[in-house]
């Protein structure tokens, strides 16, 4: 069980390559396209992007007072993905298979059985009830937390100690089971690949 006491905002989709290039130079993505999610980024790359975006928006006086851009915590990510549901998928329908093609998952995700080996333009699948898209599949999304085998729960949890960092959501190259709302994994912060991206969160300063 987790209790969140600070309101936050989460981007509708993964960060796109066009959005990445507004703030920084060079596109690291293996699959190129303005409306494709940025990928092949490390956890440190994702954090540096957030820092650059914060500075960019402070300079332009666009950053809302009392907030900053960051990666979501793992708990924030799962809360936003589920949008009040409790099953495997955010539209309230369960997986029918964990390794092959699943028509229920096809409605909300690009994954191994339907993506044809590459990422797809964001927002092409059904949104959850809070308007968030691609929470299942397309690219894994880095979270702020370090990875631990068993999440401790609690109030506003953020795991800051550990060698690996959390990724959530599954990707276009992975099986259906990894796209479940509860599926979690960890990677070294220097890891990167063509299925590993990010999603921005706008969180209260100090949280």
C-alpha cells in the first residue's frame, strides 16, 4: 500500500524526439521520427534533460511557481497508469496471454506481438480514464527511484539507495507480461537501448 500526499502532473505521452530537441541537441534514438518517443537514453540522460528543461523554463519564466520537472517516482507512475483501476491493464480488461498476442492489450499498447520490431508514434492507442497514453508498451519509462526487489510502500515513497534504477511499462520489443500495470524492473543507470525512454512529471519543489 502507498499513500501519496503531494499532487503532481504527468505528461500525456512519453517524451517525443521533437520535444527532446527543443531543449537539447542531438537525437540519440535508434528509430528516428518527430512523433516517436525518444529512446536509447540512460537514466542520467533523462535526469539531465529534466535539469535542462527546468533551467530553460525558469529563464523563460514559464515554470509554474513551486514546481519542477522530474521523472515520476515509481509510485507516482503506477498510480497514474492505473487511474483508479486495479487490474493488469488501465482500461479495466485483463490480459488473456502473457507471452503472445493479446487482443485486450492491443487496445492500449504497442508491444512485441503488434509493433513489428520498432517504436510507434505516441498517442496511437487508447488512453486511460485520466487521458494518459502509452503507459503500457512502446518504450520502457525511467522512474526516479532506485530499484529494490520488494517495494516498501508507505507515504510518498522514493527509494534513493541502490545500484539500479526502476523502469516501468514494457516496450514494443517485449512480451505482454511486461506491460502489466504492476510489472517492474530495474537496470543500471548507464543502461540504454532502443526500447528505453522517459515521461515527464511536474512535481512540487521539495517533494
